[in-house]
C-alpha cells in the first residue's frame, strides 16, 4: 500500500482527525509531500459572516478539496501495483493451469525500466524458495490506461527494513514511476491518503492524517525499524502488505 501526504494548513479547524491506529505489518515509506489549498475560506469565517455566504464558502472549499483528492488519486494510482504470490503445484508449460494464489500485496513503480519496490514480507516465500515453484505476478496499468501483468523477479531485498525490489518486463508499455517526496519535511496533522489492495480489491483509497513521526515498528526478522510514520488512514488486511504507518 502506498501512503501519500498532502500539506494543508488546518489552523481554522479544531481537532482535525484524532489518531486511531498504527500499522505494525510494514515499513515501506514512499510519501509524496504536495502543497495544496490552505483552506482560506474557513480561516476567514467569523461570527459576522452571513449564514448563506458561510455555507457557500464552506461548500466551495470542500468541493475544491474533493476535486483535489480525485485528481491526486487519478494521477497517482497508475504508479501503484498489485502483487500476487503464486505457488505452482507442478511445473508445466501453462503455469496458470495448476497454481495457487498464496497472498496478495502492493508496491510502487520506481522507474521506467520496470523496477518495483514492495515489502519483503510480501515476497518472502519467493525470496527463500528452493523448490522453484514460487512465482510473483505484478499487475499494473500503463500511462495509456492499459492493464497488463508481468512476472516479477527479485533483484534485491533487506528483511531488516522489510524492503524488496522486483524487476518486471515492461517492453511495449510506458509506465508511470511514483513521484517521491522527502519524509523529513512531513508534519503531524498533514493530510494523507493510502492506495492499496485490501482483501484483493485493487485501487482502494483511504484518507487520514499524519498522526506521529519517528515511530518504531517490528521488522519481519525480529529487529526494529526506526523512523516510521504513523497515520490514521485505514490499512486493512491485504492492504498493509506494502504500507508504513
């Protein structure tokens, strides 16, 4: 799951959104900090503002925020991929004829050459496979909106940080790498949204705020991952495979 952040000044609102939870399943950080509206309409409201005008100002401001989120999702979701872990029951020319889906996860496109970043625990069985029966399929959309999939090959991983890098064949497709921001510029209270594949449902969006910084979460090898970012955006089963919060 990808977590992206929107920088907003919410000083005109009291107690924006309380922190609800912090995911303990992942440690993949790919936050994109984007400067957006500072809610000027809300900041300018006072007791002398006519009710009808106040209503129109609020409605316009919320519509602008809504349109912004729609735009961000449409621009960002092509950079998020859907990963399926597959175990072959027998080696055959037709690998799909007798295969079992063992799990699903998410990742994001790193560059135009087909490198994909995900969490190590999403592809741990593939990374440690000695039978030759494990496969990983990556489903994505190209820049023209065409859906396709490719087998993912592991080219690097680090269990201590719960990170892995896959390489997929993207010949004939123009793909859209994610736009990365700087996590050290994030602030508690900034808006954020998460795109992932909870329960296998592709391209699901949830929203929230940055609830905390500098958190520590466990890694798959039993160590600790420091500097994680906490968010209250819902991260459900299947979605947390490539999340950090």
